[in-house]
């Protein structure tokens, strides 16, 4: 018999997770902020706004009240984008099953949570708001997992990180019979940092990809992109270690290099797309600086989460005394301080000079 699961967030990723869990025989309810998504899921079993052309199981029900979706559930999956996550979490805290610690709370959101002092990891912030017995028992799920492929049943690996290994193993059981393979991890910090920072590197990768295509000088190629990817991974690990990551292998496995590679190279990647459009479509032209971009980010028509994380990474790097040139360069580009080609040429030339 399946579990009662509430998925909070009906974007592409939340909808894909809901579909897989429903296909596994669970009783799934999906919260959507948009009335048209609620109507579409319930009437035509489609989420045409965020995951078009994927037919959803008729058993999935959508609702517009997050508290109703969270109430009475064995498992709650939080899939709201990081800038809006805690606002929604506060609306579900009154669910009796949360107040009594009866629900397993899992998170698939990637990014950091702003705070007055510094950006914080998602689980740290979430556990400060949940009842005390959730501390160390919430599960963070991440890995190379484009929603479009997950929803179509393509084999995918995910890391489920939790200080309580039994909860990570329980998550693995939720997906039994699906094409999602779940690998438990104890490194909650490392997995979260990977999930947030890989999007920033992917913006740089997208910019390099567009420059490579348009270059008449044939100066950049696939080798250059792999160089950037590897250097970006080193920056992710540097920040992760500074924030308390416990397992170096986190960065060389699914949550790290696996997720970074698919985010950088896949046509489904929003952050790669954003980087390409910065170069190819001058998409930053309407915005004064990075803060203006973040204030009006809805005008893009999609959410490149790396644009949000770039500012947060810059704050953390400054506090920890870290030199993260790729992610810092993305921040400078979004702040209209430097052009993408000038930054990438300067950065890559600098790498060569340092080895000369």
C-alpha cells in the first residue's frame, strides 16, 4: 500500500516528482500557486504551464491551498523555488501531522535562503522553523535530474542526504519500482552546496558555449568547456568545505560532478540557456544591475536559479575569504560590470599564465 504524499510546488520538477511517485502507487496531492495549473491538472491531467506534453496519472489531485495539501500526509515534498520556499513553508506549519512530527519532510529545492547576516543552507533554515524533532531528520534530495527526462521515465540517479540514515533509506523506498535510483548520503551540507552552486557555474558554461559557437577565431572548443567545468567544480568544493561539507566524495559523485555536468550540457538546463541568451540575445540589456535583475526576474519568462545564487555565493565567499573567480565573474557580469567575452578571455588567459 502506498504512502500519502503532498508535493508542495507544481513547477516542472515538483510535477515530475509527483508523477513518478503516483506511478509508484502512492496517493499524491500537488499544490500549485497558479489556478490555471490546478484546473489543468485536475481536468486534463496536464501541467501545460511548466511541464507541457507530459500526461499525468489521473490519480494526482491538485489544490490551491498548501496547508490542505500538507495536512494528513505521511510524506511532504517541498519543491518551491528557493526565493519563495520559506514563505510557503510558514503556511503549512499548522498541519497537525507536522506539529506532531508524523510526516517525513523532504526537500528538492536548490539554492540558498537569504537571512540578515548571510545566506543559509535550506535545511538549516527549514529546521529552525519546523518543530524540534525534525532537526537532523529532514531529507535533502538532489542530483542530475532534469524534470523533462524524469517525467518520461528515463533512468536517473539522486542523492538523498540526511543526518538520520533511516530517513534517507525511506526515501529510496518511496521510489521503488521507478526509474529513479536513490543513493543515501550523510553529507547534507555538501549535497546542498552542490545543488545551489552548480547553477552559477552553468551560467558561465552557457556563455562560453554561445561564444564558442559564434567565434570566428575558433579560440574555444569542447576542451575549453571541460576546463571551465572542472575549474567550476573545484570552486563548488572549496565553498562546500568552507561551509562544513563532510565527505569529499560528494563532489566527485552524483550530487557534484554528475549534477554539474548535466546542468551545463543539457538542452533542458535553464541556467545554461540563460548564459547563452546573455551572449546571444543580450538578455541583460533591460536591467541596470544584478539587484534590478533579481527584482524583475519574472520578466525573463523562466527562473535561472543560478542568477539568484550568484549574489548569495558572492556574499559567502567574501565572508569565508574565498577566491571563486568563475562564480564571482558571473556575479560581475550580472551586475553589468564586465562583458562575458572579456571575463572569459581574461579568466582563461589567467589560467594559462598561472601555469606558465
